[in-house]
C-alpha cells in the first residue's frame, strides 16, 4: 500500500488492504452498517463502493466481521472473500481476536485495574442492562442474559475524568458502555448510559488496537489507531499517569506492525479433505506392518483434481498456519505430507518446508506440483530420523495422526527433530464427536414418542410447547481405543467397482496428550474447529446450521519441545 493516507467517503481512513482483508479507521458519527430499510451513510457502504470501483467488477462482495456503535470511533476489519469471512468470524467468536479500546470516563474506578463480569440483556427499546445472573432458565429464550466480560486498566487521570484502557473478552452490544456505567464511571458523552457531560458531542470511546491472525497466512496482525487528540484535552493539563500502571492490559495481544510481508501468497489449488487421511493398508510381510497410501494414490490424486475441500481451505490450513506462526526463513517439517499442499503454502510464505510421506506415488505428485523452498522425501512417519535431518523450527501433521499406528514413535521422532521451543501442530477429526462408526447425527423424539430419531422430524411432529426440536450428535463410544475400515469410494463400490479401503484408529484425547507429554512436547494450545458448511434452505436448515456450529468437527493440538 502507498504511504499516502487513503480516505473513503465519510472520512473513513483505509489502514490496510490485501486480497483477503480490509481494515479501516472509523470516525465517530457514522454507523458501521445501516439496517435494510435505512438509507443512511455507513462504513459498510463506503467499503463496498471502494472495493467494487477498484476491482471494476460488478457483484464484488464484502463481509462485515464486527461493528462499532455510531457514536464510537476506531478500527474495523472487513473480509473480501467468503473464506476469509468464515476464518475471521471464528477468530472473533472464539475470542482469539484482540480488541483494546481507549475510553474517557467520568470519575475514577475504585481500583486501577480490574475485571467486570455479569450478564447483559436488551429491553424492548434496545437499551442494554446488566444483572448478576441470567434473567431466564431456557437458553432459547431471547430475553436470556448473555455473559459479558470486560477488563480495564487506568492509563491516566486528570481532574474529574480518567483515561482507561479497556479489553473485551466477549463482544456484546454496548458492552463497554454498560460496564463502565455499572462501575460508576459512565463514558463521557454517553448520556444513554448515565453520563452527565458531553463536551465533544460524541461518546468518548475509541477502538485503539485490533489483533487477529491473517485468514490466509495465519500470521498475527496488529493494527493501532492513535487515541483522538481531543480526548487528551478532556483530562486537562494537570493529568497524571496512573501509579504503577503497566504499559498495556495484561491480556493485550503482542504487537506486530503490519507490513507488505503480511500480504498472503497466491492461492494454491484446493485440497480435498481426507476423512480419514493417510489411513494405512496393512499386511504382515516379514512380520512387519507396512503403512502406505500407495494403493489409493491414483484415486486420491484424481479426486483432488476434480474437487477441492472447503474444510481444508476454510478451516484446516488457515488454522494450522496460525498455530504454527512461522516466519520467513524458518524450517518446517510436514509429517505425512501427501501431495504437499501445506508444504507449498508454507513455501509461498518464505518458509523452507520439508515433506515426508510413506507413499512414493503421493510424493511423486507433490514433486510434480513443485513449489518454492520445498523438499520431499519418502519415509515412514514412525521413523522420521531416517527420512529427515533436523533441526526444524516447527512441524505439523495434518489429518493423519489418527491414521498411523503406533502413535508414540511419530511424536518422539518429531520431538527429536525440533529445536528447543519448537512447535508441533497436529490436526485430527474430533475423536469425541466425529469417530467413524461411533458417532452420528440424531433428532429429538417427536412429541409423544419415547425414542430419538435419526432422520429429521416431520412437519406434523413439531416441537414440544416452548421447546424447539433439536438436532444433536449421538456418541456411542469414546474412551475405548479401536480401529475401523473406511471405504473411500462408497458410491463406486455400491455400483460393483473395487472398494478403496483405508483404516482409521480411534483414540481419546487423553491418549494424544499423554503421548505428546511422553515425547517431551508440552501442550500449550488445544482448539476445536466446527464445519462452516450451510444447509440448503428448508424447514430444518436453521437447526442443522446451529448444531453444526456447536459441535466441532476437528481437533487441533499444539505442543512445544521442552528446553
């Protein structure tokens, strides 16, 4: 981007733009997005017009990730692709994104820093209120209070006002405004929530810092907006820093100034989700179990060319890159790399990737696809030292750990090749909710029935009075380890063609954590990722979408090699 500031209509300043995201600095007095029936200027309209005019294409779309109140200023991020939208919405929903605000409040809080936690609910007039307990007992009740957590720190005091740094753990409507009023320190200019003064004709709240992981590269981004100069004038010349105040809230995200290096790479071909992935075919030749995907390599390579995987592109790859948090020049090991999609993505980010897979045919396919800063080797994931030479800064095994047996040699081999403090990221199907043959979708029983149904409820079998019909995930087994053959081409097999069979091994989460600990890998992150697919419109679509978002599909575990 040019160093010259770019302003959109409404004095909206463009802070950062690449092919996936756009960050702007919103002034007070303009809404983030108007309602459908409103015809008022908005940041959303300004961003849409800018992106459409720049691309010179009709139908160009932009997605809203979060909002700021009309009377509030600060940073906003918008998505420019549907994939980026899904990744960023998850980032904000799971509280991984960081938001820090500057607020001028009336009076002073009872302590220099603290946490406010209660429940917020909205009255019929749209005003938010807080209480110490939820207002109802039914989670489906629209009047149910939502948990809200706000952290604050006094930054500066002057006269009868205080400048505070505020961080959101949750993102409820008007949350900071309500919580500051609850603290006895309403925000200056916020007459709706109890302020007695309005010297600037605005609510003196400003979104000063915004942090999130880039949806394509996974790299952490932090953007900062200077606190409006008019705020300082409200404290007077005699303002003083808060005693022993830290430089930022304890939970503030680490800064990483945006630069051209944060721009994402050119898109790689989509990668089909292998469910299961790298499952071995076993035999007992020479008394040893041989594990390889050669017997399905041709079928799998053709499948990748025919259709990609929304799971990999929208969930697995962005999440893996974010957890790896690599830097240009580092070395990363990709265990059971398959045809090398993750390796190529890492190489495009300036990382030196080394992929290992037991299938010679998949490695051949990976080499044909090429890619900068990428090497491959044929090798067994259970004896990595013979295939790869360390040390590596990080390592990953994507959708393959649940298909390799035994597990311990894999993790021990990874640990032996990592530098001290190096990260290993493993991504698997969630063993609690997505174990093949042990879990399935089901529906609440219809009214008057005594058992659950696997299919959707009929229209004449509506919900019980006051209770919606729910879809849920049935779990028939979890703690007992086991294995299951998976037919990878069920459609073709049903037509009489040869079956393509692989094996997946079920293990509870504790097995993975224990194996990592025994290998000297300290688990420092565990994330659960839900599918982003959406059901076709219909009477059960809303409930299917709700259940799909609530019940995770993938489990990601990160461990670091002990010093």
